């Protein structure tokens, strides 16, 4: 990328490519800190974004490069192998939120998409922000579903109230499982536990997440705790969105 170009991309096609792969506007001011060429924007992306997002974009670029009908240079095969290994290591450092991104597209939920981007970007670099955003993700999911079902939220209910209302609307409450149903007792326990995810994240956010001032000597949680919070929130929201889509 010494010349400033990235493969055979134009400004337009490169912007579309990064948006599709990483959900980021590569031409925004955020990525111009090292210059305005496509190559410098990529370097800024590598510097600013999480390991997971960088690995995802890097792997997509390698795959795209392999699809081009170009004459290979000496050492290309070894370079591709090394680059794929680096991208794979980076991808191992963060959560996969592909299913959740699909739901954001299905519901044309711009705010949800922004929360997903924030989760990917912060889970490694800012665990407190990731934990706070994970709780907000559940709130956004519940409000979106309830609004689409003609039951918009009034006031500012907490995440526990929102989750309970959504589970009830989707008929995912334990009482909806017949006693004689095969595996009914297991399903009842699972459904009961669903409602506690939001509560747990709210408590965790209060202790370690963003949104409340802390004592100056408080030590935050690590990335592995943030991954747990993000993974739990993503699993719940995807399940709720899919149930909503199948039953509305």
C-alpha cells in the first residue's frame, strides 16, 4: 500500500466493502488521522479498532485479493499464509456478532447497528463500555420488538421490566409450556433464566460498567468478563428477534 492505493478499489467501492465487512464508514473523519488516502485510512482503522474488527477486515481483504485475476509475485503465497494466521489470531480475541448484525439489517435498526459496532470496538479495549452497551443492547431489542407489535414502551422502565414484557408478549414465559411436554421442565428453567440475563448485566454495569461514577481506586473487569457480558446479551437478543420474526 506504499502508493496509497488498496488493491484495485476506488474510493466508492472501498467504502462499500468496509461498510459491508466491518460496519464502518472508512471515509469518515475518524480514519483520517494519518492521511486521506485509502491506505492511510486502513492504517488508522488498524490502530483505532478492536483486534476482532481488524482481523475481520484483514481476512476479507486477503480473500478479495485472492479473487483478483492478477499475476502472482514471488513470495505472495507465503505472505498470504502469514496474513491469514495473523487475522485468525486477531479474530480469536473477540465475539462473533454476525447473527446479531443480520437482525439489525432485518429490522432496519440503525441504533442497534451502532451498538453492535460499539460492542465490537470496545470489548478488548474498553471492557466497562462493552458491559454497559451489552445491557443497553437488550433494552433496544425489547423496545424494538414491543413497538413492532403495537405495544410501544411508555416511560423509562428498567431492563428487567422490559425483558419480562417482551417474554410475555412472545409467549416465552414458563407458564406457556405444558406440563406433559417432552423436556417441558428443562424449557421452563431455560425460559426463567432468560429473564435474569438483563438483571445480571444491569447489576454488573452498576458495579463495573459505564454510566455511574466510581471511586478513583476501583479496578475494572478484564476483556474476558466483557466477552461474557456481550456473548450473553447477543445470544438473548438474537433469540428474541428470531422468535419475534417467526411468530408475528
